[in-house]
C-alpha cells in the first residue's frame, strides 16, 4: 500500500518509502503478460494499430465478457474524431464492429446497458458544415442493439425552432449512462441557442417517442423523451449556490440512497457544479439532484422556455449543494478530470480533491448528510477516473503509473499493475525507471459487473508510432466474495 505521514511532503525519505513499495510490489518479470503476486494476471486484450479509448464507466457487457470502446484516428486517441464503436471479447480477443459512422460523422464514448445487449454513444452530425460540425452543441446520443450492429435509434430529439417540442432538446448531449435498472439515461447537455458556457445534466426516458416539426435541417425525431434536471445561470452570484456548469455526473447508488430521516430517495444524480466564492473565485463543488420516480402523466407541458429563453427544468427535482470548500488551502474539487462515482448502496460519493500538501486524494461525501471525509493519504496524486466494486469494498483507479485498488473502509491503496509511468518524484529519484508496458491512461479503471476484472488502457510505443491497447487485470475472487466458476 501507499501511505504517508502528515510530514511526507517535507521529507524525501518519506517519499522514498512510497517509491520503494512500488518497486517491491512490481519486482517480477517484464513483458506484456505480468502476474501480480497478490491479485493475478494482467492481459493485453487488443492488438494492432488504433487509438482506442474506454469510457470512464459502463464499458463492460452485463455478462463481463465484452468491452465496448471507440477507435480514433490519431494513434494515441487524444482527438475526438473516431468513426467506429467496437467490442472486444476479453477471453478470445475477438473484435466486432458495433457501429461505423457515415458521411463524416464522429462517434465515441460508448457505454453498455446494465442488463441488455444495448450500447449508447455519442454521434456527431453527418454531412458537417462550417456552421454545424462536431462540437458540444451539435452531438446526440444513439442506441445500438449489439445483435443488430450498425442500426441505431436516436436517444434525444432536436428542435431548433420555437416553440420547443416537449421531450426534444436544442443542443448536444454526451457521456450517456444508464441507471442501475437500465430504465433512465443521464447525460451532459450543451444548448445550441443560448450562452455557450452553460452546461446542464439531462435525462432520457424510453418508450416516449418524440416527433419534431420541420423547419430546420438539423431537427430530428427520437425514441426517447428528454428533459433537463439541473438549474444553471449565466452569472452565478458570488457566495451563492448558483452554478454556471453542471457536469461530470454519476447516478447515486443501485437504488438511490437513504435520506437522513430513513426514507429512500429512489433516483438521484451527483454532479460537479461550478460556483463563485464571495471573493470571486470559481470553485467546483459536489451537488446532487433528487429526481421524481417517474415523469408526469401529462408531458405536453414539459421543456417549455423560461423567460430567459432556456429550456425549463423537470418539475419536482431538488438540487442541493453537498460540499463547501472555499476556506480550504486548495478549495474545490481538484486533480485529473473525473466523474463522481457513488458506492453501490448510495451512502457515499467519491471525488478527487487536494489535501493540504497539494496531493490529489480520494474524498467521499454523504448525499444524505453532506458529511465529507478524506479517504486516501497517499504520496502521489490519484491520476484517473474511479469505479467501485459491486460490494462497495474497493475503488479502482490509477496512481503513479499503476492501476490501483483502494480499500473504501481504510483508505489503503495497493498497486496491482507493473510500473508504467513515473511521477515527478519518481523521475527525480530514479530517472532511468523503465516503462516496459506503456503508460496507463487516465480515462478509465473500470471494475467488471462480476467484480473479477478491471479494464484500462495503456499507450504503447511501437517503433515511431503509439497505439492504445485495452488491458484487463484478473482479480482474486476473495476480494468480493465471488467465485469465477459459480
């Protein structure tokens, strides 16, 4: 594990202890297949050229056999210009093309339905033009049944002509994620007709077809009903709970969470909201929005325009701020880009924030009470998005070039992959530290539904080129009380 004293930042010796633990944990053979003495085997699943990228959640099929990802044109996968959604079988390495975009459209950021063979992903505009090409305001969500590759249904309708059609949006949606029942989909939204800096969270509900009137060449119908669930403003008042951006969201719990009074909130979303402090500093805090159990019976009055010309928020939602960190030495959520992730029972929401020494750690906050706790006390920054094991015991993430597991009870962090990339401190201590397996990318360390595998991506050098390869670590069944052969 990686731990440190309160004075670790003042002592090179203390940092050396963490570094030596890294070396000891990885003292084994080199090569693509590495057997960790505690947790099992790391396997490279994909081969060949390609800038493959895993989404930060929902990348596993319900049976934990397939991984969904997008393929981008640049070898490293840093540009969002992919044309294919693919799935790879983790045992055989068999690759299937789920969708290939047409007519200049871009696609990516795919996630699986938790129980059915469906995937949802971003699709950009076909036949892009100078005034309507891929961007936050011009994308949509589409759903593909993997048993019928290449055929999609639209998640969100678009209506750019006033008055708006109930259930339709006026902009772009992205990072679409089903709730644990597979009933509703949450997404981030940018309106194409209002202030460009605003960002909201929306939800899509199935079996509510939306037909949009003609009048704009980019209007289209959809098979789902969409509505916004957050409240944002162009210019938040300093010191208030008003926010300009709502993003990096995640569903809370498999069945919501238990309120302080003992009742259950069935459907909620945690998200990052940007507030302005009394001193005028923009800070990111944790917010939650509690949703009604279902849409109103009469949806004809939803998605009307406000006096400011924006789409109205779904009635019956309650938006609350959970964290208040303006007085800390490093206020607000800090660290690599990440999405808020809830424990399966909904009791805690994990996020990243710097400690008083400037190291990015995992913290948690209760959606019921707002109680905030520091979980990890590591010497190195948490360097990726996170995922929880199905029993709530472990949080997977990367740190100092490793994929790691953090014990959600104790905060102890253990490396489970061979060293791949070095932190600034490690470079200072040992400049010649090798990178035999390639760099662990920051987008994803995602535990499988059966709790027995973690998926992530390594950037690998191949001569003068770089490719992104999807890798999997097999975990010991004792970590979550499951048996791979049951």
